[in-house]
């Protein structure tokens, strides 16, 4: 089972930490469902009324609160609050490298397997939709593209996009997906030709 493979891969490495103390700590859960026809990632669309990242595609998660015992506790709590995933239903496989998101968040991603099928319960104040994307579609070369950042940006790494159906999965979420695919599924996006901005 792929869950066992991912568990072995993640437990055999030390995830990179950025040590950005000036940034707000946050955490997300990267939920995987193992189905008869392959593995699927569960993603959400953020509600339109949110103050930041409205309407964007994301993994369930959010800020690490003082009451949380750590980033993993925050990721599990937020996943339950946003889409109703009970912490006891998550088989946590391990942690991916920390990434930055927006201008002020330091995000710690945790990969976990959840049952399929699963009855999600959306919090409409935070989540507009929940959907699943087959890993096989994300591995299709035509799904992935890179976009150069504007010259005004302080960062020089490209913006990644995974496009599936009507969904454009980009930014921090795409960077998390790219790392998972590289570690566990043999993905190599290095030869992808950057797409210039129009």
C-alpha cells in the first residue's frame, strides 16, 4: 500500500525547517485516500468571504494556536473544523519540509491517510468546496507548469501550477504537492518549460 511506502520515505528523512521566527506558524494536513483505482489527494476551496487567500485551493489547516500542542495538533484540529475530518480517522505518515506562504506564514505540512469513502462536513465560513484529485492526473506532464515571478517580487523561485479540470492548484499548495510527488511517486518537474506571463 502506498501509505506504507510514504511512511517509510518520510520516516527515513529529516524534514527541512526554515527557522523563520518572524513568521506566523501554521500547519496543514495533506490527506490521501487509497481507492481501488489509485490514490487521491483531498483538497479544499477556501470560502469567498475569508480575509486572505479567498477562493484558492488549499489543504485543510491554519494557524498554530497557543492551545495546540504543536503543528500536528493544529493541522488535525483545523481539518476537523474546516471539513469534519476526525483526528482519530487520520493515519499520520510523517512531515514534509516547511514552506512559506503569502508574506507572513511558515507552514508545516503533515501527510496522512484517511478512509474512503468519507463523509465530510464543510464549515461554510471557511470552506466553499472539498474535492479529490487522482495522483495519476497530477503526474501527467500536461498537468504541471511553472510561471516566473514578477521582477518586483523579492523571491526568485517560480510559481507552480497543477491544473485538474476546473481547478488551478498553485502557490504554496502546489509546492507541497510537488514535494510529495517527488518523494513518493517519482515525479520530476525539473524539465518542465516555464510558462511566461501574458
